[in-house]
């Protein structure tokens, strides 16, 4: 049986990736991806470029974004797949979510300065294509290139995370708001990489139940940061909560990402993939392109 190679979670240099949307599309196609989604953090401005590149290369394309949410004191990421990037409410919500990033970045730099790492704000900006989306990843690249750490994974073990220098609490969007923006834009809300969140079992149960109550319908089972054991756990979670399952590498960079675009294991056959219920939101090359092109003009 043919199993679809869908990669529905990746980042370009519009947010905190290192490659342009067009380059990502070429990389995805070269790795056999059949349906691709660019899901930049709290941003939609790369969607037209990503969609046009995907269609020119013969891939299906889902418009997407990844919204930063605060839940139980933890930052949680919610993917919006199949969204209309022209939707005014979604655009406005993402603009508000982006607004606090620059001040947070200055406070992160101040924290790093207390342990002798100076010039971090200006250093991080050198890696930013969109100053509204300056993030921990840009600071991590500065720390690696400055010789403070050997790679970005070691940065996050020593800095920028809770209990370490440079960590700054930030209040993102509410879970209910994010899910409503996604649904209002015609998309499906999906909990991204759930194993990354430091929740107790009770808190995780609360996340899933509240997410579903707001209209969330999917969970990312196969993703770059999930171990095999975690893949199995969240496959069972999808079945337990009646959620659709998603698959996405969370690819950011050829030198930083844990897995390559399009290289994840297939979803287990017992799960219902998100693309099964997003067929009418997939932009396809050929005759369907004209029909769907007006839906993705951001």
C-alpha cells in the first residue's frame, strides 16, 4: 500500500529557519515529499512564495502557521493547517502575538549579559530576516558562532531555558484564541510536538481536553523531536482522544535540525491522518491550481 509522504511542519527564514521558502520547497521535493506545509512561527507572509514554489515543483501544498500559546505557565505551539492566510482575524491575532518578541529579546540579552555574554541582542539580530520574529533560535545561532557553545542543542541545555541565564517568561496567545483563529480561517488546529512540554500527566490531560473543547482536532505524532517511544505514546493519545494525527519534521536548518524534510516514519495505519480531512484545503498542481490560488495570497 502506498503511504503518503506528507511533511506538515517546517520553518523558513521568514521566522526562525535558515532557508528561503523556495529553497525549502526544492528540498522537500528532492526528498520525496508529496504534500508540504510551511508553518512559520506566528507569521503568514511566506505563504504565497511557498505555495507557488510547491505547485511549480508538482507538490501538494497546505497553507500553515505555528502559533505560540501560553498554557499552564508553559509555551505550547499550535499548528494551523489548511488556513486561509488572507483571513483578517487570523492576521490580526498573529500580529498581536508577534508584538512582544522584541522587548522579550532585549530582556533575554540583559540576562545573558549578567553572565558575561555581551552584545547578544545586536548579535541575534544579525540572524533575523524578520525583526518582528526574533526568537531564542536566533540567540542560539549567535552563541554558537561566537564560540560560547558548540551547537544549538548545547545552547538550550545551558542558556535561554527555565532556570538558566537568558530565560524570559513571555505571555503568548490564549489556547482558545489560537484555536478559534485557525478554525475561523478554515483550518485545523493541531498540537505540535506534545512531548516537548514539561507537563505533569494531569496538566497534559487538561491541555488535550481544553484543546478539544475549543475545537482542536489534531495532534502531531511523528515529528523531529519525538523518540520512538514518544511516537507510540502520542499515537495512543490520538486514539484515546479521537484526534487526527499529523506528521512533520519541524525542519529549520540543514545543520541544526534533528531530521531531514520528508524523512520521518509513516504514521501507523490505525491512525486517521489530518490530510484525509483537509483534502479541499490542499493546493494541487495542474487544473486545481487555478481553483485554489485565490485562497493563499498572503
